[in-house]
C-alpha cells in the first residue's frame, strides 16, 4: 500500500515542478515609453489628488506635468535661493501634500538649506492660481 501512495506523491511533485517551470519560464513583454521629460535632476514625484503630477528637482524647483505629459512653463515652486544643491546628497529632496490640500492648499517640502541643515517647510498655494 505504501508504493501507490509514494507514486502519487512523486507524480504530484513532478507535476508541480513541471508547471512551476512552465509558468516562470515565460517572460511577459514589457516596454517603456517616455511620458514626460527634460527635468533637471528629478528626485521625487507626487500627486495632490487631481490629474497633475509634481516633479521635484534637486536644484530647488517643482514643476507640474499635466495628464498628457506636458510640463507647465512656470515652476509650481522655486526655492533655489534657499537650497544647497552642490553635493549629490543635498538639495530639494521631497514634497508632501496634506490630505486636505485641494481645499486648504498647504503642502510641505523637505530640503537641505544653505547652511547644510535639514529643513522642512510648509507652503500654501495661491488661491487664485493652483499651478
């Protein structure tokens, strides 16, 4: 009685191995295409809850990209005069929108200031110009 049971276990094992190899041997085709470009030293990307994407540049600017990948001509924020971006691990490093951003307009940025210290600053978007 033990031999048929052993055969069933071995058969199940080999079927499992065969199907595992078959499933993992087929690599799905993946391709990349440029959605939006020409940003200087991008380090972060954020969304505030609408169709816009906010691209953070290490040099101290944040640009807006619309849903078609088109960059707005003027930066959303420009704090290049407050940001130390001479070394690779410095500069404007992050952007965070609070949950109520679309109503109250507050957002935070994380950067290395001119003294070389970490800074987190809060800003408010202009009520008459969301960009």
